[in-house]
């Protein structure tokens, strides 16, 4: 195993898309940002130097961060932000993970431009449990805004309405030929006939789950969130913000007389506004015989994608995801549960501030909550407050196990009172507790799929369903044999999902909806996992360069 050094200079860069030039926050002037490439077992030292006027932190999405919570990155949860002119070295080891993950800014909406892939190869001489690919290609979905996303979100939070939607989706930073001024800004994947390509797919979009398909080609899903799955073939994949997936693309045996579009557009179940446009890339076969101008003339084939609200497809797709559960890659699913939790996730409202005209429902502000607690970001980092024993005034360790009042969560008559409670409350877990968490979507202000992301852990998705969760009957159908293991899961619209995990990682761990608008509205909370008794079950001490608030 190696120690790998990276330097991330946070700097402004002029970038033009859709004929709009914006000065955006980048890492090393790159958009999307540079890849981190490592092997399972490697240690990473990534020095982040902040040269812009915004505060920033970087999160290594999906990295377990065993005992190294100081390097996890969410602002005011595990660290204070890196201020202008300051530096911080993220120091962590990749343990028991291989596949594709990603990194992104974890401060306000800066992740709209500050993101990139994390590529983790298996340990030396350990093969993939599938055919060795000819080539590996990252495919990162993002969103492009013609105006500054920091201004968009702060205006939305003040006036209480929904923020503006993006102006385009992107593949590797490029909107593709269906958008204005973008025919040159189209991602091209050049392939050879009869080969296998490994696409490392990342959804870095701010606010949309996406369907993705390539015309006349089948994809084989082999991994999600850096965990191998039982391979299955599909024309279309569904990927939520925060999720990653490795898929194999087998090219046609002979040179085909066509070019093929790859396309992504949203799976959008909410009633709010969303960008319903389509991003495209090109799959082109390289032929030594065809001249450049005759390649240009080849017909262009389009894939067909599911409808925007195709929850039937979404359900079928997620039911196909199964972990390998093999002797080499066992599924360590908690069979007995020490701690049961039932969390409602959904929208709600906050009163309008004096002297404001609010654009949310009935003159209120939009909010979102878990068990009706809308998380208030503290002004100092939770992990530091916990470690130094100074939690008073920072957080309360009394997050509710279940909703304070029960109602027909997914019924057509939601409660009259849609107001949320604003507070900084966290849930404490003893070391190594086995946890079952059921997350129930509510129909308050409409049902919607919420991709919930848990920092510091992978979890097993043991069950899901529609309507209200039934604690007496639904557990009978839980899959404890080969459930998919991941770090971000979609709570079905008007439904529920059940996950299990062992709380084997001491520290403070953020959990939130990975739709950035819902995070901003308060759909987030934190778990505090206490130290275990043995020396190797304790959170490591903070590094000396940890930023101060
Ligand atoms: Cu990908 Cu808390 O984030």
C-alpha cells in the first residue's frame, strides 16, 4: 500500500457553457475537477489550499473514514470551513473499498462546480469479479447554471420559495448537442468494436435523480457505491445524486454504420419545478477505414428513456440490485437489531420572516425535516464540540426515535399544521450497535423520492415499499441474505425504505437528502457513534491543522 499526495488549489476560473461565461470556483482550474486515483488500502494526503473568497470544505463521498472523521468534510459537522488563505490536509486510508466514489465541496452550494471522481482499484493482483475491461471511462453527470448558485440558494432561503432550476445537465462538464451553443461542448466516447469498456458513472447533479441510456447498447451493472453487485443487464440505469455505479459496455463485434447518442434526463416525482431537459454524449466507433467526413455523415441513433415520473421502472431497477454475498465478498448484514428507528422524511414549512414577502406555500417558507426536526446548522463543528466535551449550546443529544405524532403519512389528507421544529439535535449510538432505520416519505406538500446519504458507513437496503410502513408485516419480507450495500438510497415517493448497519465507526456522521435544495431546507441530521473500549475502536485525535471557526 502506498501513500499518495494530492494538492487541491481552490481557485476561480472563467468557464463558458451555453454561451454564458461565468467565473466559477474550481479545483486547480479544472471543471469537472481532477480525479483521485488510488488502490484499496492506500493512504491519501490531500492538501486543500483555499485561494477564493468563499469558505470551503471537501467531502470524500462514500469513503468510510474509519476512525478518521476529521477528514470527512461536511462543514460544521466534522470540521469548521477552510477560510480564505488557509489550508487543510485531509488524511485518510481507504479500507475495504474498491470501485468508484467521488469528492465534492460540502459547503453551501459550492458542489455545483467543485466535484470530481475517486477511482479505487482493487489491491495489486486482485482481479475484478468480472471480465477485465479494455478501458475505463469516468462519466460524471452535473448541472450547469448560467448564474451563480450561491446567489440562487441564498435568495431562495430568504424568500422561502424553491430555487431556480439549472440551465443544463452535463456529462463530464459538457451539456451536449441538444442545448443551445453546445454542439462543440459534447462529450465523445470513442470506442473500438468487440471490446468491453467500464463506465464509472457518478451523479453529481444538485437536485435530480437521472435515467441514463445509450442507443442500441446494453449496459451491465456490476457495482454500486463502490460495492460489487450481482451483474445484471439493462438498457437504462437510474442513479440518484450521490450515487455511483460501474457498468460494463460491450461494443458491437463489427464496425456499425451509425453513431449512438447517450442520454440522461431526470426521474422527477415531486410537484415542484425541475429541469426536464436532456443531456447527450456521443458514442463513436473508430474505424481506420472511414474518413473523418464520412464518419460525420453516419446516422445518429437515440435511446428511449423512461418517462419523467416512471416509478415502476425505478422500483424494478432498485429491486435488481443485489450484493454478491459470496465467500470472497460476504454481505455482513445485521441479523439481530439493537436499535430500531423510524424516521419520517419530507417537506414542511417555516413562518415567513417579518418584512419579507415569502414565496413558499400559503405565504410561508419551504422547509424540510426528519421526524419534524428541521436541522439547524451550528456555528461550530459538532465533532470538535463532542471531542472537547463542550456540547452545551452546540447540539442536543435527543433526536427523536420516531415521529412525535402519528398520522396517515402517505394519505391524501396530510396534517393541517405543516410547521417544522428548527433545532440542532443528534442521535447517540453505542459503539458497534446494530441499527435498523426505516425512512418513511410523507405526503406533506407532495410525495417525492429522497436520496438519503449516510456519511461514515455503508448500509444494507433490506426492504422497501409503498404507502405506510407496517412494523408487524413488512419485516417478514426483509432480505437479509443478499441486500444491496450502499451509502445513498432513494426513499420511494409515497413509500418507505429499511436499512441496517453496524455502528462500528466512532465519530459524528451526517445524514441528509442529497437533493441540495432539501438539504438547504433542513432535511438532515447527525449520528454520534461513541468510542468502543479497545484502543482501535476509538476516534483518532484531531490533526493539528484542523480549521477553527
Ligand atoms: Cu455527497 Cu454529505 O454528501
